[in-house]
């Protein structure tokens, strides 16, 4: 199947590229050679992230030689990567008309879909089965009578085994990675992950443990009893959004809240079946400042605020024996051991039940104890009786290809070649944590055997920011507040971080080159000259362009009074700015020293940044950490070319295919051999 998709992907590249040397011997050879020279210059700019510059060369190549389809293909890519999505669509549609190629149609579909759903679409509730991970097949990594599961950002899976009293860690291919057992007499039950911390409960020993993802213990708390901070059979555990810890104390029919260091804060609930009472509660989840508890004995989900005040019960005939509970986006995910998977909309209490799959729905759960979603909306459902973890894909993801884009090609160390690529799902969100073995590279019909992808991910963490400072007329009244608000970022910076300052009004200038010195940056912020209008679109566009060449965590931070003038987006529209920044995952943060504006808010929201009013100090304090914690979405596909040096000047066709969890995507491209 994969080989067929590779051949199909190469069809278009062969049509567009392989025939090109032949046309030079026929009519129009002089025109082709002139066009080819423009194309080569465009490729150089493209690989240097100068996408708008490359557009002019690709267009000139097509003017000279209109049948130069490879130039049109790169023109479409350059438009897309420069933020001009409508222009990119027109070029891809032209290419589809002459090729009828499915991979080109996929490009068109992806771009159109991203326009319809510029932000994440609603969670899907229809699934198709991908695979099963069976305890008995994992040998020393088996999980007997499992009770809970969770998935980290790398898509490693953690399963607690009650019978063996240990945590099993496996990758998403089903290969065992590690196991951990706190004590010989342990019987583990609940499990949760946040950031790089793993939380799990020991039902037999009345203890809750917190470790890192390699099972190095950070702290533990608890003890047997009914007092504050004590347990009788702790089961479900979860982190809240401030790293506080909720624990279901099932034997005492209550829930307890602890600090992120494991210090007791409060407890709520008691045995009974009235509002605010529990009958053998099992699990807990946190969403939008509310605490959701599976009240198993009372066949309901109980809702509390963070102070332990009862809010309401969620009841339904479909909820019979709720055990596990988790959240995904804005939905509550309940594992009912009698009914299966129940997805609840907490705003309306409407629900969807998923309990069988396969042809004629011949497959189903026996006793579902836990169900969680990973970051890409794949579902992991843990069956206690069958000792099985079933993996499901949302229906639309299963049958829609991944979107792969080549951002740049580095041949400066040839024969080592590096393709900078991004991989998106159907929503336009990046696909993280792919592995080298999920990439397949073919160069001139020869399969590359050794490929690495994690060059950027393995680099030491650092951030690169561009401060865009509004120097328009009227902003001088905020010059002291400007330095004050920027200092919330500067005081947290490390020596590995850097900031460049752009001053802008009618145009923009570089006020300070990349620097980590707080004092030098403060001086650049104080020394600006005020006057003129405010060309916001131009400065953001050029700031994003500047950041594309950096390998660190990137962000644009714009300081302004929140006022937008009529010509602020005359050169680069709001949509171009958004598409450009989103395409390269460069978030835009805007710090308003005075008012707010819906256009500025929209840019922040749709690029993954944040609109911040300077008076909200807590938000100012968040900026640096949000930038620093950005995950690396880029993959650098590095390999050694098989081509010999005497091929210098030849175009080399390259296909990059990604295959993961039943999803596939292919991108074709290439480079001129130096």
C-alpha cells in the first residue's frame, strides 16, 4: 500500500520535472533555458525563506515558458508560505486541471478546509478502529487487570496495572519502554499526566506518587485513615490547571485537594445519595474551573467548584456504572463499565455513546475502565476485563491525508541534505512527536535507508523574539509604561534567549539587533522617536519573515496603544498576516498600553498568541513562559545523498512520505546538486 502511494506521489513530480531536460532539444529550448535560470534563482530564495522574493522569479519563469509546470508548483508553494493563500489556491487548481493528480487535490482540500476552519473544529464523535495493544503480547510489559491510562506529548502510553501494582510505559507502536513498581505490595489504580509529571495512586498502600516521565520520584503523600490528607483506597487522580492535585478517596467517599507539593488543602463529599454525597466514587477530572467526579454507586457524574461546593449532578439513562473520566477540549469523556464510552457536552449535558465498532458492530468493550485522547484526537480505550488497549482514529482523520510542507532545503553540507518540513493534520494543527521510522524518503527513485528528524527538537531550549514598538504620534505618552511592560519579559530571559527591536510608524527600522542584555534592550525601548502613522501589517509581516530563519522558539511581541488607523493594514491585510504567521506557527502577542481593538484581538487569537492589556500584570507575567514552552513543530529530515559529485547542477527529485496511525501524507520537492 505504501509503495503504491509513493509511485502515485512521484507521478506528478515526474510529469513536472523529469521531462524538462528533453524540451531543451526541441522548439523553445532557448526560452526554457532562460526560464530555468529564473527558476534556479527562485529556488535559492525559497530555501532562504524569502518566499515573496522567490515568487517574482517563478512568475518570470512562467512568463518566459508557460509550460514550466515545476515553476508553477513552486509558485503555489511560495504563495502559500508567504501567506497569500488565495493566490496559492489558484495555482494549485491550475495544476490539478492539467494533471488530475490526487496529491494536488489534497493540497487544495487542505487549504480550503483551513479557510473554513481557521481554528480548531469541534471534536468528532465517530471513530474507526486502528489497532489493539494486548497485555498478553507485551511479555514483560504486560498490564494485568489495568485500571487507568494516559498519553504524554510524545505519544508514549502509560497504563497502571492493579494486579501487578506497576506502571507500564510503551510507545504508540506497542513497544515496551519501561516499568515502575513503588513497592512489592502496591496495587496501583489512578493515573494522570501534566507537562512532564506523572501522578498515580496506590490503592493498597494509601499513597499518591508524583514522578517525572522516567519514573524518578518527585514526592509522595498520604497514609491510611480518614483524617485530612489520609486515604482509604485512593483511586482517580488529576491535576488542575494550576498543578493542584485532586484525589478520589473512594473508601472515605470523598475527594481531597492537595497543593502541587502534595500539601492538604481541602476535602468535600461524604457517603450518601443526596446532592453533594458519594457512593464509592472512582475518578476525577478538571475542566473550566469545575471538578467532575464519577459517582459510580449513584450512577452519575457530580460537578463541584474548586472550593468543594456542589454545583449539580449529570444524570442520564445511559450513565449506569461510570468509572473513568477525562477531558478532551470542551468535552467530558466518561468510561462506563456497562455502557462503554460516553462523550458529554457539559454545557448542555447532551451525550454520545460509543460502544461497538467493526463490520456489523461485532466488536465492543467488555468493561471499559479508562479512555483518553491524545493531542491529535486519537482515542485510547482501556478494557479492564480483556486487558486490552484499543486505539481509535476520528473518522475524518483516518481517511484524510496528512499535509506535509517543505519549508526549506539546506545543501550547504552536501552530500548531507536537510529538508525543513512541517506536518499538519486536517485541522491545520501541527502533528507532534513523529518518529524517524514514520518518515520515508526517496531520492531519484532510490529509497534512503537512514533518516534523522529531530535536529531542532534536540537543541537546547531558547527563544527568539522581535519586539515591535509603536512609535506613532500619540504613543509618546506611554513611553514609561512601554519599558515597564516589556520588563516582565526581559527579567525572565536567559542568556540563550534574544530580542530584536523594531520601531515602527509609517515604516519600520531596526532599533536594536538580537541581544539578551536587559539594559541594552531597555535603552533601545527608551530611545525611540515618536511621530507619524502606524503600519502594523508591514511590521508584523517583516517580523515574522525575520524569525523564519531562526531555530529557536519564536514569537512577535507588539507594543501599542491598541488603536488601529485606516492604513494600518493597507500593505499587508489582516488575513495575510494571520495566514503567514499560522503557516509558520509564529504566535503574535500584542500588549496594549491603552485600549483594545477587535482586529488586533483576532490576529492574536488566530496565530496562537495572546492580546494583553498592560494593566493585567498576571497576563504580562505569562508571556515569556508561553513563548518558552512552545513545542517544536518543525522536523528536519536529514540524510546523506546517494548522488555523486559529477552530477553537479542536476535537479534531484525527492519525495517525503509520512505514515502514522493509518494517516498518510506525501510531499515532493527537490534541489539542485551543488
